[in-house]
C-alpha cells in the first residue's frame, strides 16, 4: 500500500445548514426510522456532517424505542488523518453521553463508527449502505504523490485525465449503495461539464439516477472563503426519473433551502420554483452517456435538446469548419514582442491577441510571434537564421523549459506548432473568459495567440457565421454547457464552442444571411438573435431568447 502522507488534504468544511439540507435531501431525517439504515461518510474531517448525523440517529432511536447500544452498524465514517478521527470520535462520545449512554458504550460505538482509512485505497466495510453523504476532498491528481495517484487510478476507472480525487469518491460511494440508496454530496461541479468528468458521467448514466443538482457557486456554503464552485448533487441506485435542477445566487441560504427541498420532494408539485436567491425546475429526464450535463431553465434545455437533435455541430469536417485555440509559446515574454526587428522578417508572425478584440472590430496592437516553424510545419534550423538565433540565445531560460529538456536540439521551439496556412484564413476570434459571446472577425494576416479561440470555415461566409455566433442562441449553448466562473463570467473554451449547433450553410436564405451579416457588423445581439431564429426555424420567445439587448463591448 502506498504511503498516503502528503500536505494538502483538500479540506473544506461545510456549514451546518448545508449539512442539514443534504441529510434531508437523502431522507436521513430523525422522523424516519434511521435505526434500520446504514450510512457512510467517506471523509468525515472534524465532524461537520458526522455531528448532525449522530444527533439525528439518537433522536430517531428514541422516537422508535431502539437502544443506542445496538446501533454499531448504523454509521461508517472514515478519514485519512488520525487527528480528525480523534476529533470526530470525541464528538460522537459527547453526543452519546448527553443522550444518557454509558461512557464505555459511547467510546465503543465511536470507535466502531469512525475509523482511520483512505477511502480510495484501504479496505472498508463492504456491506451495502442506504446513504452516503459528505463533502469529499478536493485534491488535483497532479498534487498527489505519484504512487498514491497510481493506486487511485488503478482502483477507480472513472479517475482519468487531469481531474480531482472527488471523482473516485463519487464512484466508490455509488457502488456501495443498496437498491434505492442515495448519495448526497456537496462538491465542485467541474466534472459535470468538462472532459475529465466524462467517465464519471457515463458511469452514473449506466447504473444510477440523478435526482437533484443545485448549483451553488456564489453561496456561502463553507466555513472558509474558497473558490470551490460547488453544487449539491443527489444520486441514487434506481431507474432514472425526473430531475430537480436549481440555480442559486449569493442570497440563497437556510430558509430558501428548506422551501426548495419541500418543493423538490413534492412529486405532484409544479414544474418551476423560485424563492430568495434560487430558481429551480423539474426536468422529465436526464442526459445519457458521457455527454456534458447542461444547465438552464426548462425552455433553454428544450432548446438545446431540439438543436442537438436537428442540427450539426459548429466544428464539422463536412463543412470544413474548425474550432481550435491559438498558439502557446511556453515563454510569451520572449516569443511575443512588438519589436519587428528581433529576428529575420520571415520569422516575425503578426499575432492576434485579446486586446485586438476589445472594441468589437479587429484592431491589431502590433504584437508579433517570433516564429521558429517553417511553412511546412517543420522547426527551422537556427543556423539559417542568425538574428533569431542571437535573440533567442539571449534568453537561456528557454532551455530550462520541459519541452526543451525533452528534446535539447529543439530547445528553440514553441510549445505548439504554428499551423501552416492558418495565418491567411479569415477567422472568427473569441476570447476565453467573458460574460457574453463576442466573436470578432479577423480577415486574415494574423495568427491567433493561445488566449484566443478561433473558428475557420471552408463553407461559411464568416460574417454570416459571426451573426449566428453573436446571437443568444449560441450564447444559450455556452451558458448550458460551460464552466461558470464567479460573477457570471463564462469560459468560451473549444470544447463548449464545438457544442454549438448551426444550420447547414446552404440552407440559410440570402435574406436571412444578409440580416445576420448586418447584425454582426453592427454588433446588434437582438437583431442577430431574430435572424438566427429564422435560420433555425424557431420561435425565439418560446425559448426565452428575447431579452434586453446585451452590450458586447
């Protein structure tokens, strides 16, 4: 067994009202007969969940006339750190003593309930459980000792890519459930809408049901201020049914959580709900396989489903349309310059950067990439370019980069190759982080930097396509699928841009095409939305697309 001792344990402690909400959501209420249930908490920390769990178990046992000393199997809690286990055991003992339990019995129960273990490596009680709850630790795979990371990945097939260990906590917890059992976690929601979460999404789809997803990015859910982008998720071992999806603001708190949960647990309730800091709805089914889990109102989810079923993706080899990201140099302070004379003229590549897009039209700020790649995509010989060789040699740190150490003879390369022929093509450029989609046409002659995503096409009139991407229909795709940052900023990454559906270029009438061109040139989001709705043959009002015009500059 690998040594699991490392500094960062991914501890983020949960507020009491959030704990109570999750326990109520999974049915672990003192009004129920909890003495017949088995509960697991895979990472108990200092007892933020465990204390309320034991309180509820004690109250339920008294209500149902069951002596506490027979409940050794009611709880299984684990933590990697012995000091946390000691604190949690003391918390259990104090609660049991206050309930009148003999001290020896209280100590014995606490030792049976709480154990030192690495939930992802160590053997744990394999008897199926009714409930798993908690706040699993947040630790990136890259931050783990290599032996531990390898052991985790070998044990839990969903732990792929460059993800976070909470993925493994989901997998093992779901596998522990009895039929009808539930997992209730508060956890970062990144896995729902990025690549490393694909195996876990497929795993959930194959054998489990999503019951509730509450997005809580701006909610004060933890004892410390952290950028965890959390969501409450409730999943179960049962056939998939309807799902309650909630989106919250910083005003969401304990009272709103109570009323939201009451509505969510009322099967005969309305399809929509709103209260202070929260809007929620009930969708009839969930998304299958490894596909991203979109979010939004019922109307917006219906729009996404309609367009996914009837239109092709923006990134499409059949139309020669490509979505990608610009060049990463690995040393921008060296390779990116406004001095056109640091290297030979054919080595100075005009570079499109984020600031060139700020006014809604492409306005080049004069940046160049010192380009070590020839027109065939091959690394040039520095002997043929003495001026570039002299300039790069002034920066010995280039040889210390990982990419240079792997191939010392190619130390002068940028991380990414420069794609032959891309510079000359017209491109729609989009910056990564922005509140609203903001495509800008670069007519050709500049190569995109890695802080920009770009769209090229062999079939589209780029201004017509720009009008489609400026519309709230394209915005709806990004809002549904992308990772949101605090404050509502969206991530316009290629994996989300590729999800946008577009009509066939040949199906767009000339009148609609002209309306899209005009809207794009004028940066008129509302006009672009109306014209795009014609191209898709949809009613924009039906899908909540007719909003107050949004400024895009």
